[in-house]
């Protein structure tokens, strides 16, 4: 790690993956709590000899080697860390007067505890985890357990909606251009071929799995194995506190897909759009990708209620998620990661979804044609897709206006959509916390905001204030100007309200 990278990290401050420790009198317990939380989440960078605000004070240069030895002893001690881990601290000469210690902590494949307590990383804090459900979710996330593969040995064929299989065969046949192996199989062979019936090699159990029940199960059977499973579809355009329209969908994934798609068709405009010489439904394309994603990739064992919400300026889906990282997903940093590969494969066979990762690219492409702006994908324990809406925007109409005025070509319209900034007024509110909303409102009213003003406004410590501002910068809402103690934050598009 070079000096420029270090200075950038210290300027941004503590985040979910960065922690500063003073360590003036040696390495204290809270340092090891941070190590534990990093191991249990997505990993991170630990710096000893740095204050919470990013000021480098250093550790005693002569004591640094002994501190490193003690650190290694503690993380390798099975009485303190379970399971133990192997980390290599690096002593860095920051400048002539300051020495710091840096530890890169990779994410672990196991769940760790320090002094018999499990810690998790939430924003820039290390949190004790005591709830059984939360601990179970950590094991699921860490061990890459596909909960869809759980066998229910007493589930029978009568528990499934076999009346859906003829339609599924036709859909699979049409999707592949007239030929598909499922068309010649009987019901049991089809279910086995799709991976919905099998044997758990670890336990010896044989039968239908969770994927089979979620895809084809009768409603009462689904309620039995996943009592919290539901998708709450809402329209909030006039009555934003409650709803203008609502459907609570608890049926199997095959019929849920169609019901949610119909809900989108009913409540969204279908704007005219030609792709080449073919009239294409932007509404159906966008809603299809959002719905297939939230149904395929959700964590069915979670009690979190999945939602499909249509508002005046945006629509979004959100669902429980087994996160492999945290942050905003773009086309550039996209790393497709199947959460439920059996269900995803079934959807691809019948044409409900395409290859893994294609949905993100399609949404980025067609959202610009639909509203002139990019969608937002947020990866966390709750996964969100936010698509901007603008009833007054028309890609086709913009081309006509530009041609009449001879000011721009169709290519320039596309370019302007690519470069269009997201104003502070158009930020998806559902993705902002209450604290972030207060900061954004203050910045709108005053034109700018500082870290100290955030501390006073929210009554938080400096490192928390810096973290909140850093996230708003990452989201493209605020822009950081200046450096160190002269840093101020302004609205990204420079507007003042």
C-alpha cells in the first residue's frame, strides 16, 4: 500500500471495511473485536496508530515489533479466537516521526468468535451477535450453503402443483425453439432432471428440496416450510404513507412471477420504443428483470418481507439476501454470484430469466430509454434494485424534437442520457437512512455541509459523521471538496435549494 492510498483512506475515514485504532498503550480488546467482525463480514483494513478522525499519531517505533508478535499470538490462540486465524501485520514508516501498523484481514469462510463472543461489522461499528437467527444467517453466508437444496424427506408429489407441469413443458419447448428434454419426460423424471428431487450425500436424506416446494408447492405447503415467504406489491404515488394499490402474493414462484408482472403492467406506462425496426415494451422488459431477480435470488429462510414498490419518481424491489460483498453494483464491477442456482436454472429453462448477470446489463441499458437515468443495485443483507421513473420523459419524443430543431442527433440523445447527473431531488429515498436524509436536507438548504456540522446535526461522533458523508459521496449524492480539515461536501450537481 503506497502513501497516496494511505492518505486517501485516512481522508475518507472509517467505513465498513476500514478501522482506525490508537493503540497508544498497546493493543486492546476492541482491536481484536474488530478483527473478529472483519473476518465474519467482508474483510477489511485495520490501522494501528491512527485516531478515529484519520489523524496519524503513530505507535512507539521500538514497541512495534513486539506489538506485532503479541497480535499474532492472540489471533493464533484457540482459547481467545475460535477458530484461529493467520494474519500478517505490516509495520509502515508513515513519515519521519510516525510509525503505524497495517493489517489486511481477508473475509473468512468460517464464523469466528473472540472470547466466545461473535462479532459482526455493521457500517463502521463492531456489533455483538447473540440472536440465534442472526448467527444462523452468518453460517449460511459464510459456508455458501444453498438453502434451496434442503431436503424435506416427508414431502410428497401430492404436495406439488403438478397441474403446472404441462404449461412448463410448453414454455421450455418454446424457449428452446421447439425441442426440450422435458417434453418427453414424465413428471417424476422432469422434477429429478430439474434438480428438484435428490439425495443429500451428507445426511443420506432423499426427497423433494426447498427449491421444488418454492417453485411448484401448494400454498399451504409453502406456508408450512417458509412461513415468512411473501412478496408485498405496493403502489405509492398519491398516498405515500400507506398505498394506492396493494397485492400480497404468497403463492409459488411460477405464479408469483406472472402476478407481479401483471401488477407492473397495470400500474406503469408502456412508452413507445423502437429497437431497430421492432416495437419493444420497455415496461415489460424492465419489470421482468426486476421480478425474476427478486424471486430467484432471495434468501427464503429469512423473515424479511420482500417488496415490489412503485412510486411517482422511482420503483424498486428489495429482498433478503446472502450477501457476498457490500456496496453499489455497476456493469463495471459486476461479479455474477448465484444465490439459488437450482431455481435460477429452472427460470432459465422456461424463459423467465436469461444467463446470470444479463439482467443487470439489460436494466442499465433499458432504464435510460425508459426514464433517462441509470438504475441502482445495492448489495447488502437486503438486496435492492431501484429504477428511476419519469412519466414526462420519452426517448422517442426527444429524438423527434432534436431532429426538428437540428440541434442533436439520436446518438446525442443517448449520450445525454448517459451523462445525465442524478440530482439530489431524484435520489431513491428508500435507499437512504434517516440520518442520510437529514444530511441531504441540510446540504440542500445551506449549499454545503461539513463533518463537524454532521456531528452537531445528528449528535454523533466524528468517525460516524465521516462514514455517513463517505457513503453519500459513493452514492453520487454529495461531492467532496478540499482535503483534511478544509473538506466540505456539496450537492453533486451543484444545486442549492
